[in-house]
């Protein structure tokens, strides 16, 4: 039972780490391959200092790993299954949005 408690604690910590739109956008960009801080800042339209802070959090939680090339550091997703998990969550959200639209349409038609 203690192992289960630890896993739930780690799960919650990971979800907390990912509970930021900028971090999710970083992961979306990195799904196609590694990028430097400058590349991420440019692609996302977010200041480099802000990107660096988010990258630090993701790296500290072992969501991202790094590779140094000269003076540049390149970031990549450490565990590709995180991308799969994110995709599943997005599918659920799209399904919920579609159901909400249907409900609004039904309510609109019944109110006429």
C-alpha cells in the first residue's frame, strides 16, 4: 500500500508540473524533436527568460532531458509516453467540448 501512496504522490506532482499552458505548449513543440531555448521562445512567442523558467521546472521533474552542443543546450522530451498521455487528455477534452455543443444545441431547439 505504501508504494501505491508514493505513486499517487508522484502522479499528483507530475500533473502539477504539467498544469501550465506554457509548459504544455513547450511539450507540443518538442514532440517534433529537440529545440534550444531560443528556438522555443521564437516558436511560442514567449520571452526567453520565461521559457527558461518553465524549462527548468520541466527538467527538474525529469519531464525533459538536455544535450549540450557548444554554448547551446537542446531540450527534448525525456519520456515519449508523456506525449501519448497528453494526446489522450486532449481527446477527452475535445469529446467534452463536442458533447457540450450538442447539449447547447438540444437546449436551444427545445426552447423554441
